[in-house]
C-alpha cells in the first residue's frame, strides 16, 4: 500500500479546493450532529467521493456529500455492528478492538460501492485487510483515530481532520479495490 502517496494526494486535493472542503466538512459535521449520527456514515462516504471526484479532475461540490443517502439505514446498521464490536473488543482488551477496526475499515465502502449487505461487506473488508497486511491496517486505524481525536479538539482542526481522513481512506479503498 502506498500510504504516503495517498496522504499526499489527500493534502494536495484539500489545498486545491480548501473552501469547498471546509464548508462541506462544516455541513457534514453539523448534519451528523443534528441527526444524532444517523447521517454520519453517509457524510463520511460522500466526503471521500468528493476527494475521488477531485482526483479525476472534476470539481467537487457539497452535493457529493449526499451520494449515498439512499443507503442510510443499512450504513447505520453496519456502523452500529462495527462500533459495538470495537467497543466490546476494547473492553476485553485493547488489541481485539484495534483488530476489528482494522479488519472492517472498508466495510462501508463495499456496502456503498458494490451494493452488498452487511455480512458480505464485513467479509470483503476482512479479506482485503488480511490480504494487504493486517498490521498495516491496525496502524492505519490507530493513526486515523488519533488524527480525528486530536483534530476534533478544536473546530478548525475538525474542519481539516475530517475531510483529510475521509479522503485518505477513500484513496486507500480505491487501491485495495483495484488489487
């Protein structure tokens, strides 16, 4: 996996269209909070789509945040399954929670992109993470968690951390999907 390349791509695209991403992040975070997290996975995937669109040379727009609105219920159920699994794994011991987070990092992308169900998305994500190195994915999950938790300490940090992490994860998934 080309982690540095994907992180660099996310930064370049973010700074090419900073106001679009900052305002879209503000909208995504406000809508996620206002709906008590119901739209959070939709907004996250939409933010990733904005980065992929910009990478193709097209101009991203805030409308891209709503690309997966028709999958809200299934994405929310998937998020609850993953979240509970990570919490239970974290309670048992920190390592199982990290492994679950690493294994299922791509599940929402499979669900949104391939129209798969919950179990099939989790299986595809686990297979992809194992095939491409579980320890690398544990590192990715920890790094994304740290960046997001540090970024969300300030409003300005959240408006930058959220889109950069979403873009980075979308680029990783595109690489995984292609291999």
